[in-house]
């Protein structure tokens, strides 16, 4: 089975301002979770309504990169996928990190420099 895109992230310098923008533009609702503004009324999973689309959030890292859009692909094994990406000419940017109570993520770039996120949930949906 192919690995699905399961989440998206929009980086910004001012999450409060950007969440107001997207709320007005698309009708998205947000809930503060650490430095992130989780979108609560789209997509499946925690906080989502089970409606159409995938879940997502706005993130205010506090350091570069400030402005980015990343999709997350769900995989069975983060380390194995990162190793395969590197073998194919990609580069690991963020090694596997835990999101407490939810799962683990990592970032890599493809040979063209595009950033992609990987996701391994603690619980399969």
C-alpha cells in the first residue's frame, strides 16, 4: 500500500494573526497547543470532525524557517524511510522527534530541496 498524506503544517511568524486570517478565509477553527494552532474542524483524528480533508495546524517555531508549508506522509518506520530517502539523494533535516501522546515525526528534503514531513502515529486510525 502506498503511504498516504495525513497532515499539513503552515509555518508562520505570528500564529494568532495567521489563524485569524485562515478562520476568516476558510472558516477553520483553531485550538492552541503549545506553539501550534491546531485546526479543529477539518479532517479525521484528534480534534477533527471527521469531515472532508486532512488535518493540519499552524506552527510558530520561533526560529527560521518561519514561512513554509509541509505535508506529512504516514510511514511504518521513520528511520528506515529517512535512510531510503538519503540513499535516493534526499537529506534528513529533522531526525525522529516525539509528539507526546500522539506519535513521532521527522523532516527530510528531496533531491530538489523540497521539505517533506514523515509521521508515525502511536495509534493507527
